[in-house]
C-alpha cells in the first residue's frame, strides 16, 4: 500500500470519530425489532416508521433509537 493511501486511511479514521462533520439529510433503514422488521425513513428533518405506535404518536422506539444512534449527525427534527 502506498504512503498516500495510508494517509487517507488515517484521515478517514479521524473524520469518523468527529461525528459533527456528518449531516444526514435523507435515508431509509430496516430496523430489526423484537417482533418484526420496520421500515424507517428520514427526509428533511422528518422521521417516518411503519409501526402502529408511530402512526398515532409521530415518534416510536425505533425512530428514537436512530435519533440516539445518530446524535449530532441529523439536522433539526421537525415535529409533526
């Protein structure tokens, strides 16, 4: 491996530790829940989950787990 690539790998590892460098704007995730898989999406500050609880509360354990996991990497969450 050449020295240029070694430098890039070291830089990537440093960047990965600096979570505030990242800002997720849109994504889709499959969440493996205790009973079922759930489809979760995030777009422009808005979460959506296909679970029944989310339908009535606009938050659920699945979406909140992603908020915790991605802390400092999401734009401001839009409240429904």
